[in-house]
């Protein structure tokens, strides 16, 4: 867990390789379920076609299909899920039925000002989609393909602050819920090198 821009995706990918277990994010499993045309995937599609948010119950159904699958047999990483207390409660019920224990909840924390700096400073290649961090030169072009670098609309500073507010409103209660009831919450400082943060995460899991 952690706010947008905290490095969840980066760390998730590293841990996925290191522990050789699949990583499930809400966006990824939604895309997979729609592609494979599962029952829950079709229901999610109907909401998205109507321009509505996919309800927790459908997200949980799709996550349940993934967690019960063969790929998850030796463990898994959840990336950015659960996002609400209702999702956390639903996940706990599902894991209970499957006889699975969550080992740890990793909470990567980064201060708001640093998140704003990271996200509002990053740019995306208009041709190939590569993401470039805030420390690149202002007039730089894409190192992969030479395309122009642009800012994504939801990365402007005001929108980032709003996304952080939404995150705190929805997700801080999830952390409080886990601290009160669930598996151990490992708080990790999200500042510093990628390798350094990975080490803190692994130390936290092992502790
Ligand atoms: Zn490019």
C-alpha cells in the first residue's frame, strides 16, 4: 500500500521476480478478466461501458478468481488492493474461505510534497509511453525512441494533491483496520534508492 507515486509498482515488480509469485493489481486483473471473458469480467465490462465505477463486489469477485487460480498457489503480491475498508473486509472473508493467510501489509510512505514533485515532474513519451522521472532535463526527448515528452493530464500538481486527498480518505482507514485486526503492517520509508527501499521491504517481511 502507499499513495500514488510512492513506488508500489516498482517495488511490486522487483518482489514478484525475487519471490517468483504473481502480482495482482486491480487494473491488471480487470483487464485479464475482460480479455478472458469470465463471468465477473463481463460484469465489470458492463459497468465500464456505462462509464460507472466497478463496484467492490465485482472487484472482489475478480480478485477471488485470481487468488483461487493455479498461478497464486505459492503466494502472491497484491498491488494497490484493497483500497477501501469494504474491500479489505471482503478480501479477509475470501482468504479465510481459501485457507490463506496474509503474511504482511507493506505500507510505503512518502510525504505529499515529494509525491507532488515526483508525479508533477514526470513526463511520458507521446510515442512509446516510456515514463521519465522528474530529474530529467526539461528539453529532453525520449531516450528510447526520440519522441516528445508530455505531462499526463492527471499528473498536474493540483490533480495530484486531489488524488492524495482521495487516497487518504479511502485508504488510511484500511491501514487503521489492518493495524487493529490483521496481519502485521510493515511501515517502509519510501525515500531513497530503489534498492534501498527493496531492502527495507524485505527486512520488514522477514522480521
Ligand atoms: Zn519513446
